[in-house]
C-alpha cells in the first residue's frame, strides 16, 4: 500500500498508508482528528530548481515519452 502526504491546517504535514482507491479522500490528522486533504510534496531538488533547467528537463522527458 502506498504512502501519501496530507496536510492538517493546525498541525501541518503528515503521511499515512492508503489504498490507491482512497488516496484522494481526506484523512484524519493523527493529532487532532481533523479531516485533512492530500497534498503533493515536491522534493527540494525540484522545487528549488532553476526554471530554465526545469523546462529543459520537461522537454527531455517529453521527447523520450513521444519517440
């Protein structure tokens, strides 16, 4: 079962196991039990990447996928 990231408004990020079928559903925060939405967390290497380099990487991936 995959691990997904969720974000509680009060307590921040947490992760939990969920089926792929249930991955889009909110999950109770382990601290306060408030329903929290799933979030996509980018690794710092991607989030902080130079925009020109990110665009070049995207073009490279697109070219490989559409050979």
